[in-house]
C-alpha cells in the first residue's frame, strides 16, 4: 500500500506535468489507460481481469474534452486537500465540493454524482492509487462476525461480541490490524437475511468460521477485507449465493474482479475462492423442486451473456450449471432451504457441503 505522502506526491506530479505543458505553450493534455470494455482483458495466468494497453487522452482546448478536463482537476484538488488535512470524504461529499457554476457561464462543473464518481475512477488509473488511498470512501454496507479481534483507529474490536448486528464493515479497511484470528474458513453470502439466520444459530461459533455479507454485490471494502484475510492469514473463502446468473456473477467478481474495476487488477481479486452453493445438484439432493422460481427473459439473457465471459466459457462445471438452469427453466433462492426447516441451512446443508468439499472452482 502506498503511504499518504506518496498519494499526495502522485497528485502533485499530475499538476506539475500540466503546468510544464502550459509553460511550453502546449495544449494541456492528460493521457491514461482506457477503462472501456474494449480494453478489459481476462488474464488466465493470474486469473484476474485487467486493463489492456489502449490509452485515451483528454485535452483542455478540445471542446469535447474541456469539461471533463476541468472536472478531473477540480476533483483532484479536492482529494489533494483531503490528503493534506488527513481527512476522508464520501463520494457524495466530493460531488458537492465540486458542484459549482463555472464563472461567467451557466454551466456547472458537475450536474450529477455519476460524473464525479467516474472522474475518481479515472484518477485511480492516472495515479495508480485506489480510491481509498485517495481518501474517498463509499457508504458502509455489510456485516461480519467471527472469533476475530482487530484494531481500528486505535480501538480494539472483538467481532464475536457485537450483538446481533455484528461489525459494520467500513469502506476503507487498509489500516485495520488483525490482532487475533481463530477461524478455519470464511463464508461470504450475498443476502443479509441468510447471514442473520447463521448468526442467530451461532453457526460461526459452532463451525469456528467467519461469516460475512453485504446486500447483493460485494462492496470494495468487503472485497479488500476478504482478500486481506485470504492472503495474510491463509483463510479459505467460500461463496454462498442464489442459484441464478446474478449469484454466479457475484461469485466471479470476488474471484476474478469486476468489469467496472478492472483497472484495480489483482488488488481486489481472490483466485482461490470457491463457490459453495446453491447448485442445480442441490435442488435434487435436498428436494427443492417445488420451491423453484421460473426464469424470466432477463435471467435467460443474462445466462447467455455470462456464459460467454472468458472466465466462464472454458469452465465445464459452470457451463453445466448454466445448462441445467436453462433445462429446468428455473432458479432457486438460498432461502428455499428453509422449506426443510428454519435452521436446515445451519445444521445440515452447510456442514455437509463443507465436510464433503462440495465446491465449484
């Protein structure tokens, strides 16, 4: 991880480079690696998405670029001040700090938060720093519980003693120190309701593991936290999602990275993560046929789309899942297991799956 001084230096170098161009009476220009879909590559050697070699430029005296050029330096100035002051801001805070009208015009620097958000992602590429290293955080989403003691901002926190809500995972987990970890593995689940069931059943305590959730797609903070525990403490990670194309993609984002954040490369990927369930085989094994949900047109289209992704198209196990889903014309939610009993997932399903190593890689 780059230190604060390095983050500040990267932004200073960005400004100095443009000043040099101006002094030489050149059209101020920024050149950086293109973040578009056409420049995203799956590298099978590292099992991760990354950006290719295509570049894009943004110049001040190009009418098509001028506003974006201004936005880039306005956001960079806000971030530089945050770093200098040792403070952090939310994505929304940054938006409001740059939302102003350009003098002598009726044009705003930004009109929507999506504009400043995209600029922040551009700055990640330009500076080779993560958003968190640039002192910009997203909203907190996610809970975790397990026999783990950490130090966060000088406070000692025991994840096993935080009541029914668990520890609320922050956006930036870079400076968290792990003081004690007593766990055999980690289960990430896409649904908070399933996490609450496992927590109430004390599954994490009985199985000596860590359970973690967000609501749907994983946040950057959660992905980085998972990666740190995997790399620094050699903890296996299993993913529990609905049996549908959206669950499969949530798993693949944790394992290979996301298309939107391909510029972060291996900073967010965990190639060793395994898919725990639900699978099409589970439907038959646990008698869930009467609890399936019919695929809609969007589901069918999404299955076709993700089955053609480089990281899925040569994976026989996953192609079998997609084929069986289409054959059943159905999908299944994790909570379908509740039809076998409210704590069936805690007492039978997960222990059996883990003991038998019934995973998909």
